[in-house]
C-alpha cells in the first residue's frame, strides 16, 4: 500500500470515528427530550437491530460464498 493510500485511509478512519452517526444523533435527541428511562427501549432496538443486521449479512455472505466455489477461495 502506498503512503498516499495509507494516509487517505487513516484520515478517513479518524474522521469516521469522531463524527456521530444517525443512531447517536437520534439517541441524543431522545435522551434530551424523554430522559434515560424512556430512551432505553430505543437504545435496545438500535442494538438488537444492528446485531441482527450483522448476523443476517454474515449468513448471506456465507450462502454466496458457498454457492460460488472456486479453487482460490
């Protein structure tokens, strides 16, 4: 990997790690408007939904990988 590519990757990773995503922004607004106790179901839904998305994506990737067998995979 060239130095330019590595620098671009590091800059992107840094900026991505310090900017809030949509879920963080929604949770901030929910916490301010409704408080911690009433925001817990929202937080639980985000966490469960993200975990479910990761599991389903993994299952889909496994299915695609097993359907396309090649000698280098």
